[in-house]
């Protein structure tokens, strides 16, 4: 099981526990709800991975300009990723 997969499982457990514990929703089948939350989180992690890959590819296309500008790679990456996320309606 990958790190992200494990993290999604732990997060799903925590979310379902809080929903049930605080009685925020009537849950008849905790296992089924946990699976749904896990699936949603996994899809979100995958979408973020694709977003990061696209940001890296875009930065590679402009590597010379970034190098010449003496910008911090991490800062530029964060800005590019945030811009792509906004354009795609993805919340980071």
C-alpha cells in the first residue's frame, strides 16, 4: 500500500469517526461511507499528482527563462501549481 493510499485510508477513518461521533449525518453502513470517502480522497490525491506533473512540465518548457531570472525554483513551482489549480477549479 502506497503512502498516499495509506494516508487516504487514515483520513477516511478519521472523517467517518467524526461524522458518526458528532452525529453530523445518519450513517447506516460505516464501511460503505469509509470506502466512499477513501475513494474521493484517493481521486483528489491523483488529481493533485497530475497537477504537479503538469506544473513541472510547464516549468521544464521555460527552464532557461526561470534560470536566467534567478528565481527560486520552489517558489516558482508553487506559483505555477497554484495558477494551474485555479484555472482548473481545483482547490489546494
